[in-house]
């Protein structure tokens, strides 16, 4: 059986209004789209959270088999957990004229004091496409984790970021027991579990 594949041409945006514009932006869309059973559906009104695309990086030391994680408070977790300081990957938003790789190197330095040695693309994905247009570019980067740690972040951006080095096995265990509970970190660490041996074999001499 051949299934119908829809494209962007099968969605009609009837109107798009600004609902809010601050640090982030909210647009209000009226739209309709073609139906699997044929024809066009009714007009739908949806709010769209408009964000810059993001870059997330899992810093991995293949010589010591460790990962570098950051920890900071997240307002989205305030009402859903007793521990809104989340263990995460290095991350940042893409400005209009930046390549994802540039953001990866910049944020690694700002958030964790790290120099990335080799940047390996993992995947690109939409974290919440039901209501946001954000797309995440996810990377793994080889780093020298000796001496990594401490408090980092830009004071002018209100960042207060704690950096720590974890044995890879302990970080994966934190995914399994729920201590690490955000999508980019889970995806990145599970990818690393599949590919760590290859990265270790090709890493060469420790810098």
C-alpha cells in the first residue's frame, strides 16, 4: 500500500497575528490542512511559540571515558519537580548569521570553559512541534576534561552554571533513574552509549 505523503503545500495559513513579543515571541495562526481521508479540514486556531533554533553539545572525553555536564535552574521545571536545577548538555540559541558549529564552540567556552576538539553531529529534531517551531542541532564533541568544573556562565545574561565531570557509566545511570530528565541529554547520552567505543578508538593521543 502506498501512503499519501503531505508537504508544506498541503497547509494553508489563513492568518498570522502577533500575540506577544518579548524575550520570546508568541504568534497566533489560523490555518487549515488537507486530510488523510481526502479534502480539506476546518480552520484551526493555534498559538505558536516562536524561538531561535538551538544547539546542544555533549562534551565527551574519550581518553578518560567521562562526560561534562552543566547544571542550572530552569523555570519550566519549577512546578513539575522538587529539583528544578537540571543536569544538561551545553546549549545555546542560534543567532541569524551563525552556523550551528559556531554556536557549539561559543557556548562550550561560555558555559563550561571548554575547548571543543572534534565536533560530531548526532541529529536534528523538534523538541515540541505541537506548539513551538524550535529545532535542535545536537552534537557530541571530544574534549579534554582534565580540570573541567566550577561555576561558569555570563553574568550579563544572569547565568549561574555549575559544571561537573561524570564517568560515562554514571551519567547513563542518571538517565535510567530519572535524575537526567531532559530530551537533549537523554538522546545525547544514549547515542554516546552506542558510539563511545568508536570515538575512543579514533581519538588518538590525549592533548
